[in-house]
């Protein structure tokens, strides 16, 4: 079985900016919940989740990521699914694809 390896993490600046904002928000949210006055059902799980965000922020800063990271994959997958549901991604994407397909048939983007 293969052990962890490091892979480059090179993303366009606009994607890095979006991810940094989301990851900072996730880490801050976990810290705020841990500090909250209410009793948490699983504070250790919440702390681990916060560390996922911190680990990914560090990877963005270094430009490389340790793989595999199943915890991060699962957490970011849930985040992406939630965003897709909240933003109604499916219909927007389908409309975008339909417009592009028709533009291709019509000869491409107008200049």
C-alpha cells in the first residue's frame, strides 16, 4: 500500500481566492462553535473538521498538498454538494451548456 505523497496545488488566482475565503470561514465557524456556550454533542469531531480547513489553507499557502487526504475529500465534497443545492447549480449549468451548444452551432461567440 502506498503512503502519503505530496502533489502540486496550483489553481487559478480566482479559485484560490474563493477557496481561501471558504476555508477561512469554515475554520472560523468551527472555532466559534467550539467556544460557544452550548454543549456540543461531539466537540472532538468539530475540532477535527476545523483542522481540515486549516490543513487545506496551509496547502494553498505552500502550493502543495499531502495526498491522500480522505477527511478533506469528504468534507469538501459535502461543502460542494451543499453549495450546489443552495445555488441551484444543476439548472444554471444546464442552461449555460445549452447556450454554449447553440453558440457553437451558430458559429461561435460573436466578436
